[in-house]
């Protein structure tokens, strides 16, 4: 076995140990959270704070209904549609702000206004402008809340591009497209994807809130009905489902893409 092979084996072994250690601490954190939750619930009536057992029973009952899966489909469609629009508009907006200083100065007041306005204001405006029927109001709220986050991250990422590497690419006579592909995108993509992770979780939360306030459909509408019927275990069950959905989307969509982008270092120029 060569030294290179031994070194690779040690690196893989160290990576596995780190992964196992991380998994162990995550499991311990989950167990601690459930323990605190169970203890607190044991001292309160079920309608105030249902425990893990009541929540699990409600979760089983909800998952067995077709209405839940239809509500979940609507919520995921609305949140992902709003996020896709926000990602497209936010990255383009932020890239323009980061590339041209005057554009950044021009849009700075509007960006701060959007970032500082509570999401509930956009829900109310969306209800006035688009009504409460259909998907438009919810998609509008998700888009208007998440786009400024992505624009801010994109603008900062463009400003932070290493100009020395750009000059190096010119010295090696790389084409403009090759410079963008091999230097700029690998440097801009990681912070934008990190912001996309936050925006992904936020889009699901904002979508459910907008549904709860503006419509009678989707997971938000189901939570509203549970609240009206004082079915607290159902509310907790829906919360568990949405947290699991947000985690799964981040793990299946964002993390693999982030790892792929991070492995493409611009120093290959």
C-alpha cells in the first residue's frame, strides 16, 4: 500500500468518525428536546401542551387521510413556486446591485424597506390586491418575503469576488464565459446557496402563515381548522410535518448542490 493510499484511507476514516460524532450529538439533542417536551406536557392539560404521545397519535391519524396529502401538495407547490420566482428575481437583482455600485445605491432604500416590513403586512396587502381565492396571494407573499434575502446575499457575494483571480484569468486568456464558469460562479454560488437554505425554510413557514390568514386551503388552512376546533395535538402534528419537510428539502436539494459547488474551487485557474 502506497503512502498516498494510506493517506486517503486515513482521510476517509477521519471523515466517517466526524460524521458518526455529528450524528450522535444530533440524536442526543433530539432526545433531550423530546424529554423536555414530555416533562413540560405532563404538567399541562392536553389542549394547552400536548405531549409526544398525543402528537404522534394525531400525526398517525392525519397521515392516513387524503385531505392531508392534498393540503401538503398545495402548500409545497405554493412555497416552491414562490421560492423559484424569488430565487430568479433575487439573484438577478442582487447581482446587478453587487456589480454596479450606482444600482446598489438606487435600490438600497427599497431593499431595506422590504427586509424590515413584517410578513403579515404583505399578507394583508396580498388579500386586498389579489383576493383570498387561489394560489396567487400565497405565492406573492412567499416571493416578496424571500427575494430580498436572496438579493442581499447575491449582492454581497458579487462584491466579494476576488479581483486578483479575475485578473489571473485574463492573464491566462480565458474567455469571458470560462471566467464566469470557472472563477465567478464557484465563488458566488456558496453564499447564495446558504441564503437559499434559509429562504427555503422561510418560504415554507411564510406559506403556511399566509394560508392560515388568507385562505382556507393547504396546511395553513388545516391548522386554522384545528385551532378553531381546539385540537392542539393536530397543530403540533402539522408543525412536526412541516419541520420534517423543510429539513428533507434542504437535505435533498440544497446540500448536495452546495457540496458540488464547494468542491469546484476557483483556484483551478
